[in-house]
């Protein structure tokens, strides 16, 4: 099964899939509103603005699995992201990224190892995956790696459509 075939839902509950972003470079991130890493929304939004016109999008997946740091409803999440950080990139339905109820997209993503060769569970909020236009995971970056770190921007630039 391709990443493009996995059913998703937008934050507003509409059916979606990564097929909607076929041929684009993506940065998929599990996000939370009440985390010490929440200010990373600023860098994520700057990446969105920097690369959007080149066939790129950040996709945010709220998750409440780490310290209960995303307790809000879909409406509360949308309002927080828009009002606090001016988020313009797509957000999806709140989902588990680890465990028995893991969102199938994250089942596939977590098979990819990070730079140290470690695959498996997401460590915390704001873990990042770079996907190329063919739907292949080409990079995995742990939560403390800032969105605009050179290793992430290099992976995004390598994934951008030519």
C-alpha cells in the first residue's frame, strides 16, 4: 500500500489522503498546542511560506499522546494554530501516532529510520518526516530538530519537484 492510499480526515472531518498532495514534497509533523516545542509552529509556517510555491506543504497531525499536550477539540486546535501562529498549512484530525490505535499513516512512517538508524515509535510531539513527490519517506527528524535546521531544509530541497 502506498502512502497515497491511506485514508485521512482533515481537522474539520472531511475525507482526505496524501494523494491530494501527489507530486509535492511534504513535511509531516505530529503537533501539539501545549508542548514546550509548540513554538516550532513558527518555523513550520516559515517553511510553508518559503517553499509552497515550489510544490511543498507542511501537513500537521495533532496528537494528544504525549503528556496530554493536545487536549482541545478540532475547533480549538484550529483557532489556536491560526490565532497564535498564523498557521496556513493543512491540519488533519487528531490521531494517535504510537500504539494499538496508531493512525495507519504513522504505522507506515515509523518504519523509516532516523539519521542514527533508529526506526519505531515517535518519540514526542513535533517529530518530522520528509516525503518526496513519489510518496517515499526520504528523511526522519526527531522532535528537538528545529524545522528550519539545515538537515531538514536540505531534505525538503532534495524532495522538491524539479
